[in-house]
């Protein structure tokens, strides 16, 4: 089963993906974490990703789909995985479908975590990450609305979208996700 955790930046995708991974044993693939590690280790990928990640813009689709493809093809992902922060554009969603089709698999469910915009800004400011200044947060939300939110229709039409009210504490949101996944 491939589960996609979807939602605006700051809704708790990473936290919920990590919990889901810990409690189900499914591996967790976060493209954001992959970029942050690459930047820290100063790899070629890190050098490419740095200016995008730090300014809150999207890393180009070919770079992102390349690392997602490589990861998903690994044997430890053969029994499913939790995707966190990928796909974020229509091009990435189509690429994901193609990668999975090559493996004879498909996206199972897309969990859309919904949180009000002002609450998102407050949560991200508390997180204190380098790309969490107020200006960058507002830009990231605008990019989400323009480029990523349209995927909600894509996955609704595919019958895969499960929307979850994310305006609650971590455990409550987790229970909602677990209940939705059955
Ligand atoms: P995240 O940890 O998911 O909030 O991602 C942090 C940053 O990594 C984003 O603001 C983007 O710059 C970059 N990033 C992560 N995932 C993607 C993706 N699927 N497409 C493009 N950029 C991404």
C-alpha cells in the first residue's frame, strides 16, 4: 500500500508520517528530509536543492522525481511506503503514477490534512526551521495553493482522497488518519 500524506506546509504531514511509519512498520519517505540531509552533507543534490529549500520554492520536478524514483525502487519499499511531501505538482503526480505502474503498483490512499491558514503560520513559526520565517511561510503557502492544491482534484477524481480535520492535537489527528485508513 502506498499512502501519500498531503496538505499545505505546516499541517503536520511529517509528524503524522513518522508516527504512521513507527506504528505500522511501513517505511517513510520525505523528500523534504532527503533535501535537508543532502544540504547538510553538501552533496551535489544538496547544492542543487539549497537555494530552493531555503527560499521555500519548489525544487525542480526532474530533480524531485529522480530521487523519488530511486527511493521507491529500493527493495525496502516493495511492500509499500508512506510518502510525505511528494508529489507536490501535477508533473510529479503523473511521474509517481508512471513509476508505480512500472512496478505494477498504484497509489493507495491520499490523506489530505486540513488546517486553517492562520493556524499553519503560527505552527510553522514555532517550529523554527531555517525556511520558517514569516515571509518564506507566506510564499510557501502561496506556492502550495497555486501548484499543489490542484492535485486534490486529481486524487478526488481517482477516488483516492481522504480528507482529515487536522485542527487537533497530534494523537487525535493520528486517530482520525488511522480510522480513515481502516
Ligand atoms: P517539506 O519538509 O516537505 O516542508 O519540504 C521542505 C522544502 O523541500 C520545500 O519547501 C521545497 O523547497 C523542497 N521540497 C520537498 N519536497 C518537494 C517536492 N515534492 N517538490 C518540490 N520541492 C520539494
